[in-house]
C-alpha cells in the first residue's frame, strides 16, 4: 500500500495545560481512528532552516511546517479523505499530502 506524508502547516498552540490536554486527546482520537494505517504518527517541528546552493535562510520558509506524519492509503483520494479529520484543521491550519516512493 502506498505511503503518504502529511505535512502540517499552521494551527494554534494551546494556551493552557487543559487546552493542551484536550488538543492532544483529539490528535490521539484521530490517529487511533486511522488504526494500522499510521506508519509514523509524527511530531511537531520547530522553525525550519532552508538550505539553498548559495544561501541559508532560517526564517521557516514561506509556508512553515508545524509537524508531520506518515500514513498508508490506497491512493491520493484516500489519503486526502483521511487528512480531512486532522485536528490541525480545527485551529486554522492545513495538511499538505504527498505520496512517498520507495527507492
């Protein structure tokens, strides 16, 4: 089954420990609903550094990533359908979906 990379963009950080617990519960529920299709549940990420041939920029890029995950899906439509339940969408974020390829 093909694997798909989810790159999370944006979203809002919890403002209180209680809100953080509620958000984490939503993530765990969503990931649990994906069952065995979760290859790597991923993690949040810090500000990225972009390396070019002639320069390095430490500003996070034009659409900074806030996290990632890796899932199995039948095809792109299935991967997109699974991403639509992601909690980052509830706080104004987005999920970029890309098929990965074995080499």
